[in-house]
């Protein structure tokens, strides 16, 4: 009986939450190789009022190099948003696609979505040239 309860608990915990698959195209029109680190997070801005953790990691960090452009997939998961009902995903990108070769940091806000159980696919493309600060889906 105990084994059955444990097994059912593991099955439920494995299916609770949202799986994300991000399809990303990053472009750099400079005539040189560029490098970037990317991770996807979920903003917990409202959570700061209640002294809980800040932004949650959806994916692990990836470091890649490319010339002109690169398309790739990144997957991850999120298991709730501390009761607020909506996910606010974003990409955090550190890159050297700049006219002076310096590292820039760019946060690309993605579409806000309701919490769900299952798979969410999000795809987007960004021209990184001299891009820093904040931007969002258009």
C-alpha cells in the first residue's frame, strides 16, 4: 500500500507544472563571430511584497557562438508562480554583438501566459546589434 501511495505521488509531482520549449533565433549583422549566454527566467515582481524568492529559473544557462545568426531550442520547466496564476517569462542574454565588442546585457520580455500543466512553445527572433536594457514581444 505504501509503495502505491509513493508511486502515485511521484507520478503527480512529475506532471504538475509547465514545461517550456523556446525556439530562439539570435542575429548579429556584424561580419564577425559573436558569443552569447542565454537563460530563460520567470519574473516574480509581485512576489517581492511577500519576501519570497525573486525570479525563477526556467532553463539553465547556455553559452553559444555563432556567425550572423543562430537558431536553437532551449527547454525547461516551471512548477507554479507562488499562487499568482500567470507566468511572466523572459530571456536574459549577455552578448558581444556590439560595434565596440563590449559585453551587453539584454532582457527580452516574452508574452505573459496563464499557468498550465503541459507544454508551452514560445518562439522569437532578435537582432542583437548594440541591444541592451529591456525589450519585449511585438
